[in-house]
């Protein structure tokens, strides 16, 4: 089998991780795929807007335990993800590299990192009134102050990446 690949027939030959993939080697980066990803992202943003998941008032209702709406949406997202993973495994669908889809079990230890991380996530969510996922949809809905939240999320992610080797894991 040739090591050259086309965008229609991806190679199953193991790639050197140090060697960057070209568009021809990665069908997920073809122009058609990128347009599809953009369309799916836009549809997701419309769905978030129409379901009022982006609404600051709905988020405050959730944190004040005044309405089960957001908890029901979160529970349905978890159920959908679990069912999707089960279906992918049952159908034997593999990753683009041909590897089986596998999620390794979490090593909980004392669970401190999850309590601290979850608390920071929740505090940030309560302060901004927005989960990090729909921040771009909020900007697209005419709430430019969320650009500050996006910048803060990126800065926090960068800071964690820089400090990770020094943090207890």
C-alpha cells in the first residue's frame, strides 16, 4: 500500500507523531469537512439560543434551584452522549486513525482535583452567567462582553497548561 493518500481514501498506515499531517492526510481538514463543521456549529448555536440555554436568567434559575429546566437539559445531554458512545462501540466504528473508540477509566484518588476543578468551573459559570461551551454563540447573539469571558477561558487554559507539570495529579 502506498504511503500517499487522497482526501477520499485515508491511509491506515501509522503516521510519525512528530510529522505534521497535511490536508491530504487528514480528511477532517478538507474544505468540505470544514464547511460541514461550520454548519453543524451554527446549527448548535441556533439550538442553544432557541432552547434558552444561553439565557442568563435560565442559568440563574438553575443555580437558585428555582427550575429543573437546565438540569433536565444537562441530563439529556449526558444520556445522549452515553447512548451515542454505546452505539459507536456496538457498530464497531473506529477513530480516523483506525483505532477502537476507548475511554479509559478515571483514576479518582481522593477526588480533590475534581472537587476543586468543579468548584472553579461552577464559580466561573455563576460569575459570567454562561457555560464556556456557548460563549461564542452568546457573542453571535450580540453580547460582546462575552469576549472577555472567552479571553479569560483561554488564559486559564494556557495557565493550566503552563502549571500542569508542577501541579499534583
